[in-house]
């Protein structure tokens, strides 16, 4: 079950069009964060959730206790710890507001890394 706080963050992010992100609707939000689905199912136990997908199965993720917006590669490689998961995430913006304010630059960055 995806927490309401994550749904709220997804809704705020989805207010802006981002060429390289397909924001998850409610069904896809649940599907992308099911156990066994990467990277969502791998990072959920540590408080991170997929809220959008990019080309190639990569993801845009947010955390329960974190203000930032991050990129997660679908070829997930962490050490099975919360800190290991956090190290593997690539920062896109320090906050949702910054993401929305700089969506053009973030689109360019996603094109480079995703």
C-alpha cells in the first residue's frame, strides 16, 4: 500500500509536464511499488516510492522522510541497507518546488542519465 503522503507528493509533481517522465496514476503507482517490481519493490522497505517512470524502466522516486526528488536506475544495486539505498539514488531536486521550478533543466538531466 502506497502511503497518502507519497500520493500527495506524486500529485504535486504531476502538475508539471516533464518530457522524460510518465507520472504514475493511482493504478500504476500501486503497480510500480509492488514487492518484486524493481526498483519500487526494492526501495519501498526503506521509505522510498516510485512516482513516475522514464524510458527503459527507470524511475523518479520520493521518500517518506525526505523533501527531495530522485532518479533510480532500474538496474538496482544497493547493499540492503537504508543508507545503501540512499547512496544509489541520484538527486534531481532538493524539493518538489525546486523540481517544478526547474523542470526544463531536469528534463535535460533526465535525458543525459536516463
